[in-house]
């Protein structure tokens, strides 16, 4: 309508929602040029593409600046050096939170508390969304399309800043899924080591990578011992363990890694132990 009325003087279209597009009313409009996804296949366009690719490679080699990558945010080398650890932390926290939710989310709220090297933390938000969507979508999610894909799935995303009394900087991500709220908080230890420091309302420190188990249990004598005894009886060695206390509660959360994968039948036996509430396996 805008083309026919003259409000839009003309248009050139190279990509269509459905390809090949089949019959399209735009084909009959004189002021429209349509190409079958081959608009860049001219001598001039190919020359310009070659120049752009060369310039982008040189920018990365000289300054570390990354432009138009699908697996890394488009940021300058200087900014990437500052927020690189936060990108790693954000992506893994998002992935952890998605597995906690066990279902589609309707809302994600991100809080940046304390001091941060840069005011623009949008690349970190994108990393969180990428991590959150990765376990639940069939198609590939990346730093370019993560924000769009979150919107397409009806996820409302919000950011907020706040002071932090305990940590130099703290990132907290909260999600609403199936009527329940879930949260994960993390920070950077030293200069570059990501750490999750809180899951739900449990203070629990863990390095967010690889595979690990989290057990939610009643804080009573024998709980930890029963876990170790059961795993030992099945020749499963615990290589790392942390225990987190519930804030204003009588439960604990136990994080541990093992030398070997835990068979599913052993996982079921863990879930049936008297003081165990839940057992979850995570992969980041």
C-alpha cells in the first residue's frame, strides 16, 4: 500500500520469509526490485565483501576487535579484555538457570550490583540470554540472535543496577517459569575466574563449567554420610564437594563432581534416600 500510494518511493528485496517465495504481489510493482537471495553476487558486491572481511580480520589481529561474529559479541578488543570473564560467567549462569527452571520462562530479570569495568553491559545481558536459551531451543542460538529469539518466545527481559555491600561486583539473574521463580548469582574471583555464589536462596560457591550434581536435602545428621556411602558402594568417587546453607531455613544444597559419570540407577537411589528432597544433574 505504501508503495502504491507513493509514500515509499521504491524498494529492493533480496530475502523473503519463504524461499523460494513463489508468487508475490510485489513482483508486479514497477518500483520494486526483487532478487532471489543473490543480491550480493555481483562483481562490485563480492569485491566489497572481500574488503570488509580483510578489514575485520586485520582489526582482530591488531586490536582484538571482533565484528559480525556469531559466537562472540561485537565489541572492541579493549572492551572484550575488560568484560571477557563476565561474558563467560553470564553465559554459564544463564545455562544453569535454564536447567533450574525445567520449563519455558516468561520473564528474565538481570541485576548488576557493585562496580563494573564498563557502563555498557548489554553484551553480558546477551551472553546470559544465549546461555539461557541454549538448552531449550532446537535451532542454533548465538550472540547475534539471542535477544531476538528471547523476544520471539515471549520472554520479557529487564536490567537493573544496584549497590553491592558484600561483593565488588555481583550479577544476579532471576527467571519466572511455570509460575515459579528461580535465581542464580555470580561474580568474578580475582581478575578472571567466574564463580556462582548463590543458587536460589542457598549460598553455594561453585566453578560454573562441565558436568556436576546438585542435591537439595534436609539439614540433618546423616544426610551427607548417606550420599557418600551410597556412591562409595557403587565405586563412584567424589572429587569435589561444597555445601550451601539455606538462608533462614533448615535445608542445605550440596554441589559435587565425581571422577566418573553417575549411572542413572544410582541417581534414582540417591533420590530415594530418606533426607533427600531433589537431585539434579547439570551440564554447562
